[in-house]
């Protein structure tokens, strides 16, 4: 994985990710900050 991370990213990208890495980053962010849901979904869930 370290070898893949050292590959220069394609133009327009900041870095190279390995499979599953983006999902892991999203999971960590969601655990820390919660998830974003649309207001109608929130209202529906709140009404139950």
C-alpha cells in the first residue's frame, strides 16, 4: 500500500487512494461528526 501511495496522482487529484481507503475516511468522519440527512427524512424519522 505504501508503494501505491507514493505514485504521483493524476492531474486534478490530490493523492492516490487504495481500495477501501475513501470509505474508511468517510466512516471515521461520520463517527466523529454524525451523518447528514435531508430535512424531510429527519422529520419523518422524528415523527415515528
